[in-house]
C-alpha cells in the first residue's frame, strides 16, 4: 500500500544531501547506533540477549548494503510512528534555521533518514519481539511517498537494506565500510559482523577499574586510538558518577614546541559510539593538547555545536575534567615527586595555562607549580621564599640565557629559571596572589651583588668619580643612542659587564614572545660595567695612555656582553667578528 509522508518538500533527499554531504559516512553510524539501541531496549525488558549481534552485509553485485540486528524490532504502529510520521513538515524551516551551520547528520537528529544520503531507495523489514505481532516491510525512495506491507521475517529484529546510489559506490567496498565502522563503532557493546567477520573486538578501557589495568594495557589502548604516535608520558583515568556520568582516559602526549591549543584530539563517545573529536566546546583550551577518549551518556549522540555551547552539563563537564586533571597532578607530585619532575617539561605549559585560564585552579596548583633553580633543584614559590633571605624577592632568569659569570653574581642567592613563552603572564599572577616580587637578574642591580667596599666613588679634582668617568668614556666610545652606561663594583670580578633591561620592558618583551608577535620593541638597555674587573681597570688606565685602544676595548666589552646574553643580531655578529680581528691585530703589534 502506498502512503504519503506529511512533509511540505516533495523530496527530502536533496535536503539531506545539501546539508549533510560533507560527512556522508555518518549514516552508517546512525544505523548501527539504532541497531544497538534496539538490542539495549530488549535487555531492559529482561529478554535474553546472549545471541545479540549486528550483521552488516555487502551485496556488491546488486549495489546493496544491509544492516541487520536481532534487537527489539518494531510493530506496524511503531513503524508508522517512528519512521513514517517523522516531523518533516518543518523541512523548509529546518533549511532556513541551519543555513551555513555544521554539516553533520547526527547533529540534527535525522537518525534513520541519514540513510538517504547514500541511497536511491531504503527498505526496512522488521518484526517486533512481541510474538503476536506480524513482520512489516517499509520502503521509500526518499520522495514524499512510501509503502508499508506485511513481511515474512520470522525472527525478531530489524533489517535495513540500502540501495546504494552511483555517487556512493565506495560503500560497497569492504575496506571502506570496515574503516567507517571502526571509526564510529569500534567499542560498541554488541558484536558487529561485516560479511560474517567480527570487527569490533576491543573493549573500551575507560569502563574498567583503574586498579585492574596494567601500564601495558593503557599504552596498548593509546596505540589503538593513535597508532602512529609515540608513547604518551602519563595519563589520567576519569570516572565521575555525579552530578553526571563521565568516564574516560586522558593521555599527556609528548609536547611539541609549536602545538596548537585550538586543535582538540580527544575523542568523545556516547553509549560507546564515537561522536566527535572536535571538543573545543567541552574541553578548556589548555587541555585540548591532551589525547584520549571520554564518554558521557548525558550528551546525546545527535548533538550540535550550538547545543554544546549552551548546555549547562557540557560546561560542567569541562570544569570537572579540569579538576580531575589537577587532582591527579597534585597526587602525582605528592607521592612520586621525582617522576612528576621528569614529566614537568611536557606538562608545565598545561599547568600554567590552566591557572591563567581558570584562576580557581590556582589554590590547588600552587602546591605543585615548581621552578628549577640554578643549582638544578626544583622548588615551589613557598619553598623558595622559606629558603631565601630576600624578603619575598624572587630572582629569575631564562635558562641558557646567560653565561656562568653573570649567574655567579648570585651564587649566594636562589635564582630560578622561567619560561619566556608563558611566565610573563604567570609572574604577574603570582605577584598578585602571593604578594611576592619577581626580579630579573638582568633587570636591575640588586644591592646583594654590589661590592660596596670597592666602589670607586672618590671624587677627583674636577668633582668626578672614577665610576662616572668610566661610564662617560664607555658611552661616548660606543656611541649608541639608546644605550645607557652605569659603572658598579660587582662581587664577581670575573664578569667585565652585562646588559641590563628594565623589568617592565623585559616583561613586555617576554609577553610579545609568548603571543608570537614578530615585533621589535624599542627597549632601552643599560651596559653595566664592573669596576672590580681587571680588564675594566686596564681600560680606565688606558684612557690617557692610549685612548684609541681603550675605545676599541670598550666596543669589545659591549660586544661580549651582547654575545654572552644572546643579544647579537646577524649584522651585529658580523661587526663583532670584524672588530675582534682588528683589535687582536693591534694587540699583537704592541
């Protein structure tokens, strides 16, 4: 008997293809998901499902793809209700509402009708688990008409036959179908057979108790999800039952220096069926570098980005995941500190971004937010303060930024290494939260590094100190407009000079580095010359004896300071080498 669908559009096929074509393989996910639901409903009714399975058969000769389950089945009334009387009367409104939106079939809840994405005709043969009910055959070509008749199926369940169209012949290839099934339904609870061969033999590891899982099993599962990735450094097993259900395993991969925090790699599952790996609406930015899988049956399989953005449960999910991650890090630091420290280069950015993006995480994170000092020890800020005698001053520098001589100025003081890519923002937060003051060792001349007894502040007959005359001579000899010169007697005599950048300028420069801003900031620098250094003392005496040589030496001192602090551009380096050669020639001829 031919009947008519209650829709305004004469043909739903163009609508479906127009909006959903970019992810056309998703129809297979929808149909297998429906089969899984049919078996689960049977289980809820306390029926025997020990023989439950989903059979998928390819009939390439006749261009047929068949999905057959032995689930609950449908009566004729149910077919009319759930298949025939679909709310397509609003098809035109649908097109207007979702114009220029995502193109995922499941996101709009079309479910079964996704089958028309790949078919010219779809046929359903179903029989209810209720013994008195007869089998039913429903058929449609995607137009506004369909047929529904009595069928001959003897056993409960539903068989859907797709008459594959010419544009989708690749779904008649076993390898293509297998690849699609593994993508979406690898972890489905019920066995799936493709041309009589079982394909889903993996149980989702996240449903097991962490105490029962070995390290090898965690690593093997990671390889199942990401077969070409190197091993992760560690992982967090999540199991939340309240206020919503959430299970999963999140892995910390080896971090690349240029990772993209906008590119999520975590896979979202609902009822063990893959939904998406674009979880920017669920995971906060700082966790999108993680990999792994999470499952929440509180998020429907058919879900849109707008749903994710507005849904309160989704927002709570992200907050709970963040909390669980930081709980794990806190426990790891407390119980396995050495292991935590070995992981730190790969998790440091995640921790710091987490604190910056969600300040409520700070109280927990401050107990494992650590910094390496120049003695290769790792300290929290509280530990630094308790050990130092600097009245809440925290001296810092960037690793590999300076020579040993400059660091030796602070040999009696704790100096920590910071990360220029993120710590400019962290420093401001820590100062605000903890009442400390961060001081760069190149940002000021702290009293603790000055040898006050040897300061050359005695006035000559013209009312000038040796330090003032040296500063004036260096500045005129180097003749660089944006360079100031200051002469001090430093405790370390081996260091002739260093470049000082004001703290605020340094932080701004670090911030621009973190933002990947390829800009040159007009930063004013000060050359600090060490009047206790033997070479500087020689230059002071040469001013009157051989002013030309003294001038060349001042330029060499300046060049060495820039070289030691990695501040030489390519042109500066070339000039420095030329000047060095010229100076050596003069010296050998003395």
